[in-house]
C-alpha cells in the first residue's frame, strides 16, 4: 500500500490551502514532504487564479520537524566524498524551504499544536504567521546536537530581532503562542483551530481582494530590500513600478473610486 501523500491542496476563490496531511505521523518532514514543497509552491506561484496561499495542518500537531529516520540518510560515512554529498543534500533541503519564500503569492501559516524544528524553518519562510493559543514552538535542533541548517537561523532574526532569538536558538526551549505573539513571530492569536482557520481565511481574502500585481510586487520588494539594503531597494522598486505602471488594475481602482463601487481586479 502506497504511503499517503504529505499534502493536499484545496482552493476557495483566489485562496489556495496547502494542507499538511500526515496527522498520524505528526506531519513530520520526509524527503517527499520537502520535494512536495517545491512542486506545490512552484505550481501555486504560477497559477493565475491563486492570489494567496494558506498553510495549515491536519491532526494535533502542525509539524513535528524532520523525520529522524529519513534524516539519518543525510549523514555520510565520514569520508570527504560523503561529507560533500551531505552538503548537497542539505542545500537541496534549503532550496525546498526557500520555495515557500520564493512563491510569488503571499503565504500565510496557520499554526496549531506543536511547530518544532523544521516546522520553524517552514513557518519562517512564510510571509505571515497566525497561531491558535495551543501552539508551541521550538528551535529543537539545538537540543539534539544539530545546528539548524534549513533557514531558521537566517530568517527568524529578521522577523523578531537578534535579542530573544539568540536565547531561543541557543537553548532550543519551547515557547508558547503568547510569547511568539509578544516577540512578533506571529501576528495574531485565536482561541482554537476553527477560529484560527476562519481568521486565516479572512486575512487571505482581504489580501486577495487587492490588485494581484501590486501584492506580488510588494512581496518581491520586501524580500529584495531585506537582502540588499534600503538604497538598492529604492532603486529596485522604482524600476519595478516604471515597468508595470500604468496597469489595467490601477485604472480599474481609479474608476471604481470615481464610480463609488467595488473594484474588479484581474491581475493585469
């Protein structure tokens, strides 16, 4: 019997839900899981009907991190060639998580239960994080003798700053949804999973109601500015707007304002 696929995708209007769907395995991250991130986010990034992606999970756990059985296969035999193979396997895993960030569409993580290890890598690559009050987070790799190497150490401090991040990374301790909210890792808390998913849906629909090219341009510019600095970022956004303006959606926004009606954006 074939093993169940780690994801399923559901669409509601312009919102796509990427659902982690191995609850019996606590949604742990196998090689199929990582490869699925590249496959699904590549497809969703290019789907003209999708304007926002929400990542949620089935079961009691959002994500328990790397499947340690499969993860052991990353370790080499200690030889020079074995170490080089390990390096390239890690680089592939990094590319899989980076596919989330590279998605042209905004990505919202809706987290409940435990989100540890690789789950932090995944949610840190999302644009916005929401959580139920039962969520528990941990940069767990430190506690099992691994340096987190798939994105947490690079992305997490750009979200929350260096101070508490260093404590969380060096201790690997659990931190609650309330602490995640306080330090700015998550934007909003909800009392339970149902409220969390309703909140994620409302936020996704609010974003999706905006002109798609503008939303995608904002995400692109935010990432470019983070990685290159303020003045290169200013040049980049100037070039972007000079290339895409005026657009049909801009004209529609002006017309809708003048006519006092709701705009109908088409992504052009």
